[in-house]
């Protein structure tokens, strides 16, 4: 498969030197790979946008328009025009697909890395999802380790990082990452996943440690805005990350008010505003 490359033109202008930057997910705002997602992110006062690779379903490859040079150039130009950055590239399709069982996982990773290089994006998000749940299906563990070692070599060669989300405890996820032993495989922390397994966000961040965490989905499942969520003490989280010496992107995935769940601007605007209030 021939993949177009825009490595020499994929220059996203850095416009925000904050220690913590705030991003939003294009697919969760119903703007998956739509150029209007950048304008929406800017209107919410976000510093960046997490792009999605596109759906998979029964397809062999991602439904990804960013393989085309025309779209690559359009998205990069729009990002620079608005003064925002791409925080990351998500393979959200793996929420519903099995990384451990999918025969062509290498092809899909290659597609993601090619898109990252073309778009100038350094971090990708890879969720293990319900189909590679290492708690419910521990027999998949060794397969996941071996496959992630293959992914690590590809990512290292490209100079990018793949952030994984698993259902493991922080202690077990740290062990998994240490087994891979690569600077290109790190933890993509998701507050929602920690809460779902009755974990403690503060303790889990400390357990994983600064060097294992590449990025954070700083939101919960839908129910409350972040500022009203009794399960998340954001000021304490900031204190913890400060003490750890961590810096990077905080990405809003969900935390929509279920009384007005379809109001994208209201929900994501409130969460971006609150994160910036606390972290910036």
C-alpha cells in the first residue's frame, strides 16, 4: 500500500507554552475528521484537538480521509490559521475491535503511524477496549505483550509514541509497560476507566509515574460536567501532577451533562473552561 507523506510540510505552529494544555476529541463532538472540528475546538477555547483515525466496523482498514494529501494540507493549514495544535491521533475504533485478535493489526498500526507522520502528530491513542479486556480475558495477556513489542519497534522507527489504555490496575499496567520496555509505548490515562474499576485517580497517577504517562483523557463517563463531578477532585489531581513533574495534554472525551447531552458547545465548553481554570 502506498501512503502519501507530508513529513516536510507537516508543521504545526506552536502557539501555547503552557505546562498543561487542553484538547477535545473530534469524534465525541460528532466532528470525526471534519475540518469544522478545528473551528469548534477554537470556539471552545481549547488549545488543541485529538483527531480520530476513523471507524473500522467490518472494513479492512480505517475509514480515514487523512491518507489523501489534499485533506492533510487542508487540516494542517486550518489548524495553523486558528492557532491550535493536534494533541494526538486516536484509534477509537479499537474500543469495539480486538487488538489481540485482529489479524491485520500491523497494517492498522502502519496506517496510523503514516497518518501521524503526515500530520506532524507525535502521540497516538490505542484503547484495548472491550474486545481485548485483559482482566476478563487474561489469556490474551501474552499476545498483547508480543503485539505491543512489534508496535513499539514501528513507533520507535517513526519517532512517535503509542499511548495505551487497558482495564488493568495501575500497578499491573505499569508492569505491562515495563515488559514492553520501549520509550514508544506509554500509558494513556483515562479518569473514567480508573473510576469504573473503583480505583483512586491520585494513587494511580503516582503508581504509573511521570515517565510512563504520555497523555490523559481528563474526563469521566457522562453524568456531570467536570466541575460538578463528585468522583473527580481536579485541584488535587493538579497538585499531584505538579509534584510528579508531569506536563502535557489533558483531553476531554466525555463528562457531558446527561440532562442536555447533545449540546456539544455547552458541555465541552464548560469542561474546557474548568480544566483551563484549574490547570492554567
